[in-house]
C-alpha cells in the first residue's frame, strides 16, 4: 500500500471533496496517512476566499517541493481545489515539482490522473467551464472522516456574483445533485453509524431551482413525449421531508442559507420535521443597506430583519448565525457601526468575520481608490469580533438552567478532568464532565453555566 496525505483548506465543500478523493484513491492501493512526511503522494485542497488562504497553499507546496528536491525524489505532489481551478496554468508553469493540478470541476478524473503520474507524466486537469456530466458522475465512493457528522453536498457553485466573492469563478454555476444520489448517500452514512447529516451548498435554499431549467435537449425531449418533469418543483423542503423519513435516530442540518431564498415552506418544514435541527446560518455580510447594495446582495437591512424575525417567531429556540466582512471598499465608520448594531438588533448567536480581501476577477477588487487602509480594517475587525463575543455569551446565558439534548462528538481530558463535548439541536457546544466516552450518543444535559463559546452542563 502507498500512502496519501491531503491537506484540506477552506470550507466544508472542500472537506467533502477531500473525502471523495480519498474514496477514489482507496481503489488505487493508497491508504490515508495523517503525517505528510511518510506519504508517497501529498495533495493540497486549496481555498481562494482570501489572500491569506491562497498564500498558505503556495507556501505549503513550496515546502513539499523542497522535500522532493532534497530527500524524497519520488514524492508525488498534487495541487487541487479552488486556487487550482482559478490559477491552473500559472501553477503548472511556475511549480515544476507539482505532478498534477486538478480543478474543482473535474475531481472525478483523479483515478486517470493517478495512472498518468505514476507512469511519469505531469497532468493539468482543469475545465474552464462546468459540464453537466460532472453532476451525474458525482456518485462516487466516499471515505468519510470518522466521527458523528457526515457532510453531503446537495448543490455546488453559485449564481449570485456578490462583488467581493470568488466562489462563482472557482465553483462555477449552481448545479443541484439529484435527490436519489443524496438520499442514497444519507442512507449509507446512517447505516455506517453517523448520527448527523449536514447538507452542504453555497446556497442550500436555492436547491433544485435548476431542475426546472434543465438542458434544452432534455426539455424538448420531454415536451415531445408530453412528459412532465417530476423534479420541477422539488426543492429543499421536499428533500428534507424525504431525508426525515429515513429510519433511525439522527439529526439533519443544512448550510448555508441565502437570506432571500428562505421560503415560508422551508421554515415550516424545519418546525414540522423531528430530525431537522433548529439552526439557520444566514450570512448578512454588512448591516448597512448601502454597503449591501455595493456588495450586490439582493436584500437590505429591513428585508434581512424581516426574515430573521420570521424565523425566530416560527422556530422555538432557533440559533441564527451569520457572516460579516469588515472594511469592504468605501465602507464608512457609520456604515461599519451599522454592522455592530445589526448583531445586537437581530440577536445573532454567532458570526464568522473577516477583513475584506480583494480577489482577482471580482468587481470590488477594481475599486482600488475606495480600499480601506489595512490598519482601519484590522481595527474594525477587532471591534466586530468583540461584538460577536459579547452576543455569543448573551445568547448562551438564555439556556442556563434548561435541560437540552446533546449529541456527543468528543471525549477529552481538560487539565485533569475528563470531559465529553457535543452539540445541542440548535448547535450550541456543551462541555460535560464525565469519565466514559459517549461519542455518538444522545444524552440529556442540564445547563449549569456558560463560557463565551460554549455551555457547561451535567448529565441528567
Ligand atoms: N454563500 C455564502 C458564503 C460563502 S463564502 C453566502 O452567500 O453568504 C464564506 C464567507 O467568506 C462569506 O460569507 C464572506 O463573509 C467571506 N468572504 C467571501 N469573500 C470574501 C472576501 N473577498 N474578503 C473577505 N471575506 C470574504
Ligand atoms: Fe459568494 Fe455571494 Fe455566492 Fe455566497 S452568494 S458564494 S458570497 S457569490
Ligand atoms: Fe474556499 Fe472554495 Fe470553499 S474558495 S470557501 S474552498 S468554495
């Protein structure tokens, strides 16, 4: 057996792609190792969302290139993921020690690539535009990271073109995977012992919109035969119903929601279905309507407020988390403060934050004269993080004294005390002192206290 190491950067979509790549490689006598130094094949699955993540990927392959030059001449190196998709030719030309470059649109060609590189070739495997076969071929075997939660991508790509964001360029247009494939993957994960499935997509709540506008050929075929398209109205709510019907004790989550794509039907479905958890990740990006407009987000502060209020009114104990960018080009101090007030006003439980990073090809990257100075961005990001911290603690305090169902994910020793750690249905982390490993079990915990990022509890 040869050994393969994959360093995964970026979002869950990349993590899920890495699991699929491990799955494909297991058929080529490769076993997974956690130590890059003992690997015969090292791969990096890259992220381009910010300059920092891109720089990390390049410095990592630089290190691997050195190993190859000095101590491991037979080492094979692969460069995959979003940076590969975007800078494929440049990487191939400038890093001669890289054996293959594999973009996000063609991960299913990994087996072919492995044959070629083992025969001594260098391979550049990227497509500039996405072909529909990819979605069909997406039924690969998966070597999931062991644990409690299984990621299942349901859509890939994005049609929104927010002016700061590179994802539409690295992942292509939005494509939904068929319900059959998703349901099969979910059933497999549950029978393999996973206790939670998380449906993934850049915008999960637009799942299925592309079923109604399938390729022209397919559409005219079905018209000729007078057929109706059975998936025409199949959306996330229906998928959740079908997944909820799978037998077993498990939870269902979905991320990420685009605010204006959250339908009433979806909210009602979350309330109605017992396995679907009370948790929405709804990135707002900025609290200022003017900034949102410049970001090309299709809502303003008021519409976001309405959506969040509706979700809170209908879904008891719901957790709502968000993403925010500090220092978008042209953002004034007042506009930035609107982001801080939004976090308070909408009682956002937690938010991911980042300083704006200009990305090649995107619209906002051209507004150089409006760029905010680095030190101002850093200072705003720090204030933003402080606000996030404050609100997380505030929201956690609501649960002190309550008894909540916790799915245990971890067993660790914290400074001499054994602790089991898990999540509530509404995605709050709970630490419980306990001497046996209950990973994978659902327990009831009484919440006795809280720290900033997690609740403290005891078993009942
Ligand atoms: N589809 C999701 C976001 C995916 S990208 C949505 O629409 O909300 C994940 C997060 O990265 C974004 O929510 C945004 O906050 C951040 N991000 C994206 N591009 C960025 C950039 N150029 N600079 C800083 N943060 C960025
Ligand atoms: Fe990026 Fe906007 Fe698409 Fe989200 S919706 S992935 S932020 S372009
Ligand atoms: Fe990064 Fe690509 Fe995900 S750019 S955030 S790994 S879709």
